[in-house]
């Protein structure tokens, strides 16, 4: 089930980052102590829990209506009598689908994120920016609208457009969930500079990978 992959990825990466910063607060970019870390998590948890509950029906709908299931995909592609050939095809097609998904998701996420920084819509995004220095679980600390449109829709719509097979979708969900929590929002010195810069400067680094460089908002 797609939701299980999302939930476990967010849970494991967030718990791992939490334990790491509790054990060694100096890993963080900003200088805060353990009590402040705990207070921040306590503030975020009710909203995060609510968004995790809301995510369940969204992932269920996605899974039930995904056009390209594994059976069809396997019959079309992996018909060779040689296991090595089928394995190579599996990885090659994953690279293709993953790269295409990253490009489309970057475009959708950038557009939504940029619009949420306009004066009329920023109130829908303000909760996420209430922490200038983020924590891993803060990846989904946001208004319901932002979570549904900016996170789930921005990442889910390309899956429908590309008709990505379900086994690949599961891997993409895990990669995306771990990336947004442990990398983009952990607040650790060694990994979270790109998105952290966005939280500090607001008007840069709206996207995920490519688009900021293309339109000149990369910092």
C-alpha cells in the first residue's frame, strides 16, 4: 500500500533525525539546546499528525486509480527468456521514470511554491515558514491546503501523467519522503543547505532540483 511506504519513510527518517539531534545538538546549523528541540517537536506534532491522517485517503485514491499496473508493465517489457536482460530493463526503465518524475515534480512544486509566496496566498504557507531553522518532521508541518496541493499533488500528478508502474511508485515515494525530511528539512549542517537557505531568505530556492537554476532563483 502506497500510504504505508509514505508513513514508514517519514516516520523512520524523522525519528532518526530527532534522535541524532537530541544526542548531538551541535549537528544542527543553529545553536539550540535539547529542551528547545523538544519544544519545537511538540509544537509541530499535532499538525503533522493531522496531515498524516489526511494523507491516507489521498494515497488510497492514487493506488486504486493508477492507470499502469505492474502486470501490464511486466507483460509489455520483461518478456525476455534471460533474467539478466529483464533485470537490466527493470533498472533502465526505473531510471527513465524517476528522472521524468523528478523533472515534472520540480516544475509543479516550483509553481505552487512560488505562488504560495505571493502576498495573497502566503497565509496558506506561513505555518511552514514559522520555523526558519527546520527539523525533519517539519517537512509536512504545513497548512492542509499546502500539504495537499504543494506536496501530495505536486508529487502525485506526475505519476498519473507518466503512468508510472506501481513498483516504481513505491520506490519513488520512499526516496521523496526521505529526501524531503532527512535532507531538505533536517537542519543539519552537512545536508540541508539548499532548502534551509529558502527558509532563511524566502525569495530563493523555490524548487527541488533544476528549475531554480533555469529561472535564476537558485542561491
